[in-house]
C-alpha cells in the first residue's frame, strides 16, 4: 500500500545555493507520513487521548541522491516495510519526475505517556493488514 503526497519546493526550503537544504527532506517525509496516517483514518490526537500512545522516530537511514531546487514539484512516497507489536518501519522517497532524489528507511516506535515502548493500537494495526 503505497501513499503519495505532493510537495512544492518554496524559497524558504532552499539554501544559499538555491537547492533544498538537507534537513528539509526530514520535514518533507514527516509531512508525507502524517498525511499517510491521516488517510488511513487514524486520528493521532485521539490515539494519544484514548490509547495513551504516540509515534516517535527511533532511527532514520537516509540517502541524498540528487538535489531538489526552488519551485520543483516533488512526490513523497511512503511504503510499509515491516511492522511488529510496537515498531513500524517505513521506506520513504522524495521524487521529481520519477527520479529518486532522496530516500530514507524510518523506524517508528509506539511510546506511552511515560516514554516507554507501547504496543501499536489494535485499530492501527488492522488498518495496515
């Protein structure tokens, strides 16, 4: 189940050289994950309120292949790689016209209010199966 989210590069996203500043790719993929979860029908605020669980990024393994530039139209793609009781690994790419500019393997963990690992809520797991 692949999710695609369009993003346009604004001036504020670029550095002095006119290319996307490297840290902004993390913002792009975060937006992609947030929209993916929203489109699954998961309300993260309700999940926190009702289940006491939130997602936290545990690890990011990223590759920068080619720069994006001002006014580029990009697509952030999110795909589930693996899921366990408390962990979710997603592969995300940022593409321009079919060319992969950036890719990342992101490990997310479910944590409770005390910061300790927690099980992913059953309703969330069902939406991914």
